[in-house]
DNA sequence: CAGCAGGCTGAACACGTGTTTAATCTGGTG
DNA sequence: CACCAGATTAAACACGTGTTCAGCCTGCTG
């Protein structure tokens, strides 16, 4: 749940054309890029250059002229979306640290295009997906540390692994739910996410609040089985899942 | 975790050519279908008919001759995989009810192709994905009911929503993890899943065993917020006996 | 044996794709 | 004005795709 809070705050930015990014060349280039982001989010990365060009009211050749290739356009969109995420993170720093998830979600409509694009990336895999997930893990690490320190969250045997799992779980669940039940109106990602939460928020928070099993036995059995909690050395099997995270 | 057990048992079948399905026409048709399943699992549903034909040692025209179109071939693969899942479910009924997840996973290699195909379907969305998830939810419902009755799992405010969430969460996490970190050898799905579990089993079971939050407050707040829990049980205050886990 | 249905194929077709090319238009500068 | 760099485009190119077509081969039946 902290992960969804995190995600919400991480995306609270609109995609209005601002002279922030590097190029700042012409307005047409930005218009094409914005159309591409929107179209990619709505119809996936298989969308043809011709369709994007039509959306932007421009010839296909101009798209290539400005970006060099479709892959380069895709990369430019990735960069733009990622930059928007980072920017919005700065703006919404600390807003959602508490846990008033619903209030944050009420404003979800503002950043719908970015969210749609990210979900599409999560389904397709690739650099945005990885970078986005790493960003969220990094943030969740901070939130979780604070929550543990404040006595809100329980400590974990392996804090790092837990943060990674919780983040992956939240995003994966959302992504799968959207894949299985695609919204009739891909424009309104806000409504979609709200629908998702309406169905899954209760079981999610229940699991987080009280767990699922009645005893710690399975956990302790597993801890005994691996016999080397991450605080110590390692031994036989368990192919050493090291948690490498850098890249802020 | 019960979901992963469920999934494991649900897939313990190989894709050997059996005269089970309707047609039972020629062996070549089945060979093409099997090659398609394998190739779709390995490289996604965008794979060209020519590639599949080459895999099966056959001309592209023959593929169309036998299945009519690529979409029809896709549908045939879906049906075949789904049938294999149902069949294997019958065979492995009750084997994994206990929870010896690791033993089941040791045999994961047998049903690797089916698993790969299902994961690809989960990423792409579509009928197999939906049907597969619904199957797994149905099974998980049974497992969970037994677990609750046996005192292994805690009861839920909304059993149905919990089963749906837990299943979606398990599958979504696996799917996302595989998307973000695609295996270098797509053949060996078994190794991939084992790697996934090596990294995420501990935090998953820890979450299931002890939860994440220290108090029920957020849950109770939410229950108060919606003010109509589906079971019609506790409504206003008096938030059920606290369920802090103690060692048995 | 003749004949024929069906598995099977190489070559082609129609089409959509990303990209290139040559040309036009436009706006600013000497 | 002449000129030029850049934005912009229509048309074409090269290619990969799913699919079709006409014919070959094979094995079975009369």
C-alpha cells in the first residue's frame, strides 16, 4: 500500500509542454513527442509512426526527420516520461508520506498520461520499466524505514528484499489487473486505477494489517531451511540474489 | 504463496502429443502446434508464421493450410495449453495442498513450456490469461477455505476479494519480475522461476506470516470508511480481537 | 494399373511497416 | 533583393508480414 502511495506521488505531474528538457528545439518536435507518449500509452508501442504522425497533424517523414527513427522516438518518450516522474517527485515530496491514499488518488486524473505510459512499459519491459521500478523501490525504502522507525510497520528479516517484493507486488498486481481487464476508456486512467483500488484495497490492507497465516511456522521453517539470513554469510544453494541498486 | 503452490500444481503437465483434442488429424498438425506453443512462449506472440514453420521443419503455407490463419493457430495453442492445464490439475489434485512448495518446484522443468506460454499470455492479456487466472482463483478459493478451516490461515473480512487479490498478486508479481528481468535462457523457465523464488520467497512468506503493519488501525479505518463490509459482520466500532502474532 | 484426395511446397501477391529522397515552402539574414 | 538553412511534405523504396495459388508428391482406393 505504501507502494501505491509512492506511485501516486511519483506520478503527480502533467505532461504539458514545458521548456524543461534538454532540446527545447521547436514546438512541433514536442507536439510529436507528446502525441507519441499519449498514443503509446493508449495503444501500446506497436503503434505505427503513421498513426502518431496523424495524431500530431504531421507527415510521417517529419517524425523521422525530428527523431531519426521510431526507436529513437520511443527513447525520447521514455526520457521525457522519466523526467516528468522525477520532477513530480520533487514537487510532491512528503505529501503522501502519511498514508492518506484516497485523497491522493482523487487527483489521479492530472497525471493519467504518464501513468498509462508507465503501465504499458511495465507490460513491455525495457528501460523505463526498470528505471521506474528502481525509483519506486528507492522511495519505498525510505518510506518503509520511516514507518518502521515510527512503529507503524514491523521490522523485517531482510528489509531490502521486503521493499523490493512489496514494490514489485503492488506494481505487478496493478499491471496484471489492467492487462486482464483493460479499461473501456483508456484515456481515463484515473477511473481505472480507482476501480482497481475499489476492488483490491480491502484485501490488500487486510493482508498488510493482519497477515494471512495464523502462525509463524512456515516462515521459521524457511529461515531454518536457508540457515543463513542475509545478516550472515552464505552457504550451499540459493543462487545469491544480490540486491544491486544504484542509479538514483 | 498458496497461489504459487496452486500455479505449480496447475501446470505439472508436459506438452507431449496426445490424441486428446477434437481433431486428431495428423501428427504434423500437432508438431506445428507444439512448435508454435514453444516459440510463442520463448519469443512472444509477435513471432512470424515463417519462424514457427521453420521450427517445425515445414513450409509457412502448410501452417496456414492446417490452421487457416495465424490467429486461428494462436487460438489453437491457447486451447491446447488450457487443456493441458486442466488435465494436469486433475493429476496433481491435492498434491500441493500441504504447502511443500519447494518439492513441487523441483519438478518445475517438466511443465516449463506451458508456464512460459502462460506468462506470455499474462503479459499480452487475452482469453488464456483470463481463463487461467480464473482457474487459479477458483482453485485458490478451495485451498484457502480448507486452510481457514484447518486453522492455518486467518479468516478474512471478504474471502472472495482476498482470494482474487492474492492470486492476482502472486501472478502479477511473477509476471512483472520476469518482464523486468527476462531470463537469458528462455528455455529454462524452471530455473527462472526458481531464481524468482530465491529472491522473493522470504519477504512473501514473511508478509503472509506476520503482516506488514503493527496495528489494525488502517484496516479498521477503512472498514469504517466503507461502512458496509460484505459479510455484514462488525460494522461500527469494537474492531475485532487484536491479532498480533505470537509464537505457538 | 488409373485416379484421386490430401499433405505439402515454392513462388507470388497484397499490404503495412520504417525509412529515404527529392522537392517545396518559409522565415530570417547578408 | 538574393540566399540559404531548416521545417515540411508527397512519393517512392526496401522489406517483412500473413496469405493465396498452382502444382508437385504420396499413399490409398477402385
